[in-house]
C-alpha cells in the first residue's frame, strides 16, 4: 500500500489541494487548506513542497502581490498523474478500512 507512511499521505493531500487552483496557489493558502484534513505546520509543509518540486510534480513561479513576491505552486503533468495514482490507492485503501470498521470482509 502506498499510504503506509505519513509522507505519501501528505504528498497526496498537498497535490490535491494544489490541483484545485488551475493557475496555482501559494504556500500559506496550501497550509490552511491542508490543515482542514491534517494538522501541519508551515515548517513541515515547505520541505514537502520542495520535494514535490524536485520530483517534477509541482512547478514554481513568483508573482508580485502587495509589493512583494509571492511564490506560487502549480501541478505539472507528472504531478497530475501522481495525484491520479494516489486517488486510486486511497479509494482502495479507505474501502478496505471501511469494510473492517463496518464489520464486513472477513478473511
């Protein structure tokens, strides 16, 4: 299973959050959106964003906002493909867990 580590789940959630904004979104907003599902600090999030960028799942660009640069993150084709795989894995994984919680699916 791909979700046996916290980092895979965090990567999946970050990619899902970034995918919601076609033109990309910035770090603080990503943190706020991810916090709706997982308690995370900015100091934890930024290494994840850098790793996803290094893995060619995210592209980064700077844009002026209120007189200063704001760094935006946008999903790449590879990131979109990876998110699709994470969604499939999550559906399978969560379905199996739900079966166990709901008392079905004996061995």
